């Protein structure tokens, strides 16, 4: 089975901190995605990457950046965390099929 | 612009009863349609998908969905709900292709009464 691993299940940070969310997949997938999930808003795409060092903005990229230096790892970076970035963050990957495989999520609280 | 609407935020059904979760989409071309389920504390798991062909698709856990182009709908159904089906359900639409970028609906939270 494909495994998508997010490094932290829960994370608490302070306003203004730089935050790194890490995601690793073990199936050599080309595509990786970062979504945030908020009650009543569903999943919204932040950024995605379709190859190493390649990235594209999703629907809500403001306040975020990403890094993909290796195929298996896709990092989401909050340059200066703010309280409105408190959310559940979901990483996903996909290969040659359209099926997305999701990690278990990171619940980020920014105080 | 692509969009997905799930009009029901929260649904409660009795165990053994039938279930239908609604999904409407807006998309300019032939859509790729998906249903995902999220159990508490878990990531999302694919239930089923529609790309082309037979408009009634079967998925895992006894779920099925029917694509109706005239109504821009892709409703999820199950004839008899089990308590373990309590979860949040997300409909999604995508263009397919290499990047597999999906647009998700806001989700429907399903509660199952004994």
C-alpha cells in the first residue's frame, strides 16, 4: 500500500514563527499536493508539485511556500505564521492514475 | 470556474436505512468525479471515481454513485448503512491528466443512529 507520512500529527506554534510541515511518500509518485481543511470549507488546495523542483499555486497560496528538492518529499512552509493559518493540513500524492493518496493530516494551532 | 457543491452539511440516518449524499458540480468539459471518505482522525480514502463509460459506478464498502450529466450531479448511494459508515464524505471534480488537481466540495458529515 502507498504510504503518505506527515511528520507531525499536532503542532502548536506562535504567531510570527516560521513553520515547516513535512510530507513523505514511498511510491515514487510524481504529483504531490498540500490542502488545508477547515470546517464548512472542505479542502482547499494550497500548492502542488508535479515534479522535483516544480511547483504551482493552488487556490489559496498566500502566506505559504513549498519546497520539493527530492521526489519523495514535499514541504509546506509558513514564512510567518498567523492565527488564521490555524487549520488541518493534508498532504496527498498521486502517480499515473488520478487517485490521490492522503496522509493523516497535521493539526496546526497558531497562538 | 470549476466548483463542487454538497448541499447537505450534516445528515443523520438510522442503521440499515438507505443513504443518498448529493453532489453537484460545475465544469466546462467532461469531468473526472470522485467520492472520498474521511473517518475521524484519518486522511481521506477514495470510495469511487467516474471518468467515462457506464454512468453507475461501484466503489468500496458497498457504495455506488450515478453520474447524471443533465443534472450536473454525482450522488453517492448505499442501500443499507452500517454504523461504521459514520464519517465525513467529500465529492471532488478534476480535469484528470498528469497533475490530477482536484477541487473538493465542503463535505457532508454522516451520523448513523443505532
